[in-house]
C-alpha cells in the first residue's frame, strides 16, 4: 500500500507539476525572509562583548553549517527510499541535493575560516570539527564525480545511494566532534536538551535566519530537482507537454 | 539617524571587512546558483520543445 501511494503521488511528473507551480514563489519568499533576518542580525543587534562585530558572521555561518549536515541526512533518506522502494524521484532528488550540499558546505568552511582570522588568529586549524566538515565537502564532490562518471545512470543512482548511506556516518561525527575531542571550535550554543548559552537579543535573529535559510536552500533543491527531472525524463511523453 | 551613526552601523567597527566579505560571497554564491539553475531549466525546456 505504501509502495502504491509513493508511486502514485511521488512520480517525477507529479513532483515536477508541483515544483513548477510553487518552487519559485517558495524560493523568493525564503530569500526575502533570510535577507530580513540578516538585516536584523547585522544592523539591529549589539556587538558581542568579546568578539565585537565579527560575531555577526554567525548569521551566515551557523545556518550554512547546519544545512550542510541536514542536506546529507535528507540525501541519505531519499537514497534509502530509492534503494528500498525503487522510486526514481528519490534518486533524482538525491542527485540534485549533492551540488547544493557542496556549495553550502564550501560556504560553511569559507565563512568559518574568515571568522577564525579575527577570533582565533588563524583561518585554518586541523581540529575535529573543521576536518570532519572538510571531509563532508570532499564527500559531496566525490558523489557528484561518481554519478557523472557513469554512462548508465540507473547504475549510477544505485552506487550513489549506497555511498551516501555509508557516508552519512560522518554526520554524527561532525555533530559530536566538539564533545569527543578537544577542539578550537566552540561547542554548540543551541541544543535541544539545554537552555541556549546565547543572549536572546542575538538568539532570535539567529533562529530566524536558520529557519529562513532552511527554506531558501530547500527552494534551491526544488529548482535543482526540476533540472534533473528534465534531463533524465526528456524522452518521456509527459515532458513534451510541459 | 544622522550620517555618522549610519556609517558606524554599516562599517561594523574593526571587523566590518570580514563580515562584509562573507555577506558578498554568500549573495554571489546564492545569486549565481539561482541564475544558473534557472538558465539550465529554461535551456532544457527549449531543447525538449525543439525536439518535440
């Protein structure tokens, strides 16, 4: 029954129709929302007592670092759905997430490096959090290369999905790296189990920017998925009628 | 708000350069990704229409 539901409502044709209608409005809405969150964080919050104004990079670095990991988890879920139920759309979405994930991870590393210059006095340190995030970036690039190297895209989808499921073990390592090892990178200021260690004046725009950035990046994933569907389904009859 | 306080807010003290650098890179990446994806989708649709 689940299989029937998925095949009926999660076909590339149905997904494309919905994405074509709502993809761009979603992207524009969250882009403006994130822009608003950034203006709030950059210009309407006080400077940090220790870091001064450089802490404002938090409104870009934290949402990007969070999304870099979330995208890999989503990719693992869609890959598992593809391997279990052989749902083509799941493979297309998985493949579409990889370049967006690589871009977001690159930006997380870049913004962290820039933040490190005034804060730590160095732009790079081989500590556990930074190194495991670099590994995540390399994994995204590896997955993109792997998929591109196959002529047979069905085979590529299978190898890609299996590798994503193996690579997802890096996510808890990134998350826990600041607790398991002694790192230059600080531990999390916001957790689900304890009170945030960040002042509400800075916390609210941060939460707002994280939510808006999640929406913005999923908007990009929708756009990327549309592109992948068009590439992969171009000989199907329904595509001729769009 | 006078001009001096506006300049103070925008310059963000000694570390304003780092913050602005990250802002510029972020919006360059986001903007170019959106433009590139839109162009690819438009091109794919055009090719499909021409073949069809």
